[in-house]
C-alpha cells in the first residue's frame, strides 16, 4: 500500500482529503490512495487549471513520496529524472492537497540572481512572516547562473540567503512577528525567529 499522512486540513477544507494528507503517517491501500489523489486532482483542476495528469502506479508513488517529504519539518527534496515523467504535476498536486502555496519562478530572458532573490523573498515572507507552508519548485532551466545554486543551498541549509535583505527592509518586515517571537520565548532576535520559520 501507499503511505501518506493525516490530521491536516487540505486547501479546500475537504475532510476526505485532509484525513490522509499532512501530519501523522498512516498506511492506506493503493486503491484508497488513488481515490484520494483523483479527488485532489479533480478539486485542483476545478479551482486552478487542468494539468491532465495520468494516475498510474509510478505517479501515485511520486505523490506519496513528495507528500511525505513536504509534510515533514523543513521538508525539501531533489527530484531527478527524465523530462516529462510528471515531477512538477506530482509536486503541484501534493502541495495543493497539503494546503501549501505553490510557487515557481517565471523565467524570462533576463532572469538572473536579482530576480531570483525577489522570488526567494516572496516565498520566505510567506513562510517566515505569515507562518504558512509554501512550496518553491525550481527546475534546472531556471538556474541561469552558478550563484543561484549557491543561493538555493544557503536557503535550504540555513533558511536565508546572505544579503537578501538590507537593514532598512528588515525592521518593517519583522514588526508583525515580534509579538509571536516574545510568546515563543526561545529566540534572541526577530530575524532569528523569522529564519527559523522559513
């Protein structure tokens, strides 16, 4: 059978979806998991866009693995494989069913480190300030320079990109979470608290 997790509300609040995505890991049969993913796919296509994802054994395994990793603390993963095997669709559906925002950079001809920092700030603020879960999906063609790889490595290892914010940007950015930080009581600075939430 496939494994998935439970006890977290899905994006659409549907209890059938939320009973087996996010939270505690629970074993369900592959047939039940296929029904669950079919339902999640139907809701996604109704609310967002058609992705024409075929649900076969391999694609269901991708969704289950991605669900397991993304729902873990600071979950991140590297999906490697041939082009067109459905990694993006599996990540999109798993994120949707977990209730996570899904972001991927819109790459243009002049996309580079400066534009990537803008995208990184956006997803970092969703996690660090709003306290919401977010999926940042990056594909190989989006890495237009080696420095972007270093930025992603920093983001994954420490929750920040050095020099991403100026001192002038930080004070107004961190104001909304200062009270939360005091309630938490284990962080010395608002920025340290912010980074811990990313």
